């Protein structure tokens, strides 16, 4: 959790220091004022990447040679220094020691919901897997080894399939199966914990027709293969089909979180606003698991909260803020819309972005 953020030559910010609340942080200002840039900088502290641009060099202010982001976590006493120049890779230091992007995720965990990926229901299975796996990387020290072990074995099996080499395929069937089952167990455990927290959140939300509708959504975990058959046996059975396809057609790399209403894909029924608030609720449930079970404070970043949410879905969001204990950072264009936000929320801070530049 970031308590203090310092920006230097970052997009439209020449120099700025922002002291964040451990609870709710609200940034407002007109388009182009820098709201998204602040949220983007906070997310970079968790990933080394931007959620808006694939070219991190483009975040350097015009006519400058580098940007730097300094952050401080007052709970852990950790410091973070990120520097990106136009000619060098990004430099990461945690507590003045050179570090990696994977360490950022573990030390400064955050999830971002923005206009490109606002909908958990409408996203690809790969996106939903990544949301789940990010939390597992943060919380389980052995998950990284399991995850990389599975995907290394999968890569080797796929290579054999592409080349038509089947003499050693059984070796990779065994490895993919062994690593895949371990990966699947980890995912199922965290998913079930998250689903339990989501149900708890629904029980605390103020009753309304919108809450009732969202509560009818059924969320299921699909492992990526028919669990009636052991993964090793399935890989052996699918060998001819996989040789023809030149890839492994079933397994944990095809896992998904399915979101259904009355057996139908929820994205066909829910409005864009309903999809967005459901995404927020699911991310909050994962963060609650991290906080309660693993004592990890994760940040939820929501860019442009006004986008997609109508009055009914926004009321659900406002109600949610009453009892969240994790850090939430979100933005909106104007303060008039945010007048509904209760200034008496626990640890609430409001920022007019134009005054921060």
C-alpha cells in the first residue's frame, strides 16, 4: 500500500508529491488534467508497466530525458524508486536495493480497472486467469515455481507436437499433468476463498433491485478440462487431436472463471455498468482474501468511475465504500458528480488534480 507518491517528469507532472490515505482516495478534474496519469503511476509501482500505454518511454515528460517515481509504504516502512530514461531500461530499487518487476507485484500489490478492461465478464479467459494468478503470485511463495514449471512443460509438449515428435511425448504428458494438477489446486483454493468473500460482500450491501440482480450471477471456476478424466489420461487420449492441431488443446492454460445468469453468459444480459460494478466487486473480494487470510494490503485502482456506471450501479459502489478496509484509489471528471460521495467515509481523501501540478 502506497502512502506517499512523488512524481518527477512523469507525463504532465514536472514535480508533485501526493500523500495518500490508507482508505479511500478520490481524484477529480477535467479531461487532460492528469487524473489517469496519477493512477497510472501508482499501478507502475505494482507492475513496472502502464495500464494505458505499452511504450513506457512515452510517459517521460516532453523535452525531458527521464521520469522518476518514488513511493513509500508507511505500514512496512518500504521505499521504492523507479527511474526510466529514454535510452535505458527501467531501474527498480526497493529499500535502495536493485529489484525486479516481479518483486513489485509482491511488495506493492494492486489491481487496476480502466476503460480498456472494465469488464471482468466481457474479458477474455486469459484476462480472468491473470487476475486470479496475480493474487496467487502475491500470496503463495510456491506458486511462481508451480506456474513457471507448468508453462515450461507445456511449451516443451507443444514444441514436440509442432515438430511431430511423439517418441518422448509421454514424458511431457506426465510433466504437464503433474505441474498442471498442482496449478489447478492452487487456483481452485483461491477462487473458492474469493467467492466466499464475494458472498459476504453481497450480504453487507444495502438491498436494492440492482444488488438482487447482481446476486443472481453465478460464478464458476473451469479448470480447463473435463475433471471426470484425469489430466494425464486426457492428454494421452487427445494425442492425435493435439498432433493435428499442433498444440495442447486442454489443460490449465485453458482455465476460466465463468460468469453466468440462468445458464447464459452474463455478458449477454448485464449492461456495461453492471459488468463494471461486478468487476469491482470481484476484485474487492480477491483483495479481501489477501487481507484476511494472508495479511496483505492490496490496492484497487479504478480509472474514471463515472464511465459506464448509471445511478443504480453507482449507488452500489458508494455503498461498497462504507465497509471496505483495503486502499481504494479512483477518479472522476467533475466534483459535482462526486457530491454523492460521503466525506465521512473512513480515511477519505479528495484531491483536485489541477492543484497537484
